[in-house]
C-alpha cells in the first residue's frame, strides 16, 4: 500500500537509475511510450527538461540531476512515512536500507547470508536495499538517512551514530607469485619490506603497522582490486585472511611470515541514535546478533 504516491516522480527516478527508457520499462512494467508520456508530463509540470534522449543516448540535464536527487529523497521519505503509519496496525513494511563494506560474505564469525535468511523468514512486506561503500561513505549515508543500518570496521566513530561490536577480521600481508619474496618461508625483517612497493586501500591505510612507506605506490577502493594488484607481483598488500585463503590455496599469493604483520580490525553494526527505529531495523539488528558468533 502506498499512502503517498507520485507516479511521475517514481517513473523519473527509475528512468534515471536505469540509465534510460529501455531498461526502465522492465523495472516499471510499462512500455517506453508510456514512460515517455510520464516524463513529458513531469517536464511540463516543472517547466524545464529533466533529461536528454536521442541518438547520443540518455543523460540527465543539470537541472534534472538536482531534480533526481530531490525526488529520490522525497520518495524515500514517503516510503518511510507509509511504513511508520502502517506499523500502528502491527504491520512490518517499508524499506530497509543496509550498507556494508566489500568482502563481508566470507567473514568467519558472522554470516550476512544467514542473517538475511532469518530476517526474510519473518512475516513482513519489506523492500530491501543494499549498498556497498567505504566506512566513510557508509557513515555519511547513515547520517543523511540513505541507510538505516551499516556493517563495517568503523574506526572513526561519530556521536550521532550508535555502534555495537559485531566481530573481528584478521589481516595479513601478502605478495604475488612473481614477487621476489613469494618463496620466502622464514620470518622477514620489516626493514626489508620498505624496499618494495606497497598497495593500500583508500579508506584503510594500514594503520596497524609502519612499513616506512607513507606514500603507497598504488591505492584501491576494494578487496578485489587489491588482490589483483598483489597477484601482479609488483606490490605487497594487506588482505583479510578469509578473503585471501582461496588465493593462497591456488598458489596465486603468499603470506609474508612475520607475526608483526598480522592484526585485527573490529566490525560494528551502526544505526542513527536520533532515529526512532522502525520494527524492520530493530528486527534486523536482533537477527544480526542472533547469527553472530562473536
């Protein structure tokens, strides 16, 4: 049930997120001609064009970009409004917006899949949204309301958000098969490592150890990119043990032996403090800790 509904805005936001009319027709379940009519009606109401479409492809106009961001926020607020009113009759409905960092699917002490299975096994009418981002991005999205809950190794914690420890993730330093240290099986002195290029994540600049290289030679945004650069043999890089295990078994990368090159990061589940949590958020948090073995 949609108590607050604006078909024109919903069509516009879907078209923008699908990148054009062609893919949007399947998401909306209507024809391209019907979409065209709705977008035309919206532009007539607004008094300006929100998008350009033609042989050169689809793109939002400058005003269309602004309109899209505002329309998306309005529709999200409308869905939350619907959910809050319908919960008065003990209905669990609305959106649940979850944010995670990459490579959480193989965390040894927490299963997001099992958490979601437990949550989805409940009786509700929830629409799930999931986003992957860095801890900094997830923090910002929580504050702005783009997310309801986020799971990440939040090091810089803000008073506006509530954090509860969830589990730990062990990290080690690795090199690729073509790297000079690949076959080294004895403990490696840290001073030796400073002579080799280092790859680091943009949001996690290896604060747990000092390799004497304040300026890494490569920066990545996610684990997969890190693993690829390590595999080239040109870079040393840190990976979570659970993520690296399969690559080690395949002989693509090797751990550098030194106990000082092992450390843990702590994962937290975060929500807004000032938010009156809807039932969906509270139930998801409950299911998260029911599954976590930490």
